[in-house]
């Protein structure tokens, strides 16, 4: 019995010493708390990226079809010199930029109304309306838009009903632009709303007291303060469009291939993993540059 009491006292003493050490060294507590998730992040995410970049410098033996661990820049050379891959990369970047700009134009008025104008009950209803599409499957939303834009779909039916010809949007880049803009719109609305909501009312009152008109207040006060939220939302819309391959496959036409489709094709059909890794490195590098620019604009404060 005495031994158990002595062991208990020793355990309590050790616990108190550990607690005192953690209290005197807050950084140690933080290190212990973050050690496991940081290690998992380093192993899983950074390890996968490292494997991707390393694989991009390998090649496939043309005779056996096996991956040869021989360092070469041939995959990147093909991406640069063959016009078809340059066209696919530029199409992907153009679509990502177009979708991002469209979502900014659509999201800003709605987010401003939610943050600065709408009463609390209407704001809650609008929040549900914005988030409701995210509660359904991504594929369900894509197939719904395929039904709307099809030759015999709801859009052409409505146009024909008022005497207008078919829109002819099925399986085009325009259809992809519409679908992408719809699917990623909530990811733009929420960060912009958060940025607009944090603008103090007295800033707008001071601008009005100084004689500024509505447009000047918007340009010199609201827009600069909302810019981090806009850039934060653009990170989502730009990156998600850049890496998507399902929407181009289901909504786009024969000339609507994206980087993701080529990567999928070379991994699943052609079995050329090194070339797929090299092409997959393009959006990773682009997003790295984009994130550095977004960080300088303070976007991470609004995420």
C-alpha cells in the first residue's frame, strides 16, 4: 500500500513539473500540440509533391513500357516545344482566369448585400441559398447543367418557346465556363462576405462626412478593404478550375481538354506516369506563384 501511495505521489510530482515546464515555455506546448499534424502534413502532402516532381524527370522505355529511373528533361521539353500541350495549358489558364473574374463580378454585389444591407433573417436565408448547392454531389450539379444545356434541354426549350433559336451551348468551352462559374461561386461569396462584414461602419460614415460620393467611397474605401477577401476567393476558384478534369470531360467538347484530362489520360490509358507528373507540375507551379502574390495582398487574413 505504501508503495502505491509513493508511486502516486511520484506521478503527481512529475505531472506538476511537466505542467510548470509547459507554463514557462509556451512554445514547447505549441510544438507538442502541432507535432503530429505537421509530421502528417510533411509525410503525406509534401512527400506526395516531392514524389511528383521527382517522377517528372524520369522516362518510359518505348519498348518495354516500364518507367526508367534515368534523369532527363525530355518530358518538360515536350511540354514546351509541342504546340498541342501549350494550347491545352493556355486554355486551362484562360478558363481559370475567366471563371475567377466572373465569380468576382457575381459574388461581390451579393456579398455586399448580405454583409451591409440585408436584415438578419434575410441574411440567414441567403446564406442557406449560397451553401445549398454544396450539400449536393458535385456530379449531380454537373449532370443537372448538362440537362439544362443539352440540345433538347431546358435552355433551348425556353428559347424556342419565345421564338428564339437554339443557344448551341452543349459541349462547348462556353458551357464549361458557365458550369465552372456556377459550381465555384460559393467559394467566392463567403470570403468576400467575411471581408465586407469586417469593414467598420464609421469608415463609410467618415467618407460620407468628407463629401465623397458613393462611387468614390466604393473605390477608395470599400474595394481596398475587400481586396483580401476577393483574392482569397480567387485562390479557390482559380485553383479548383485549374485542376478539374471532370467538368471538361462531361460538359466540354472534343477540343476542350484541360491539363487534368491529359494527366488522367497518360496515367490511366497511356501509362506514361513521368509525362503526367511533368504536366501536373504546371498547375502546381502556377498556384505557387499565385499564392505568393496573394500573400502579398493579405489574402490569407481573409481565408
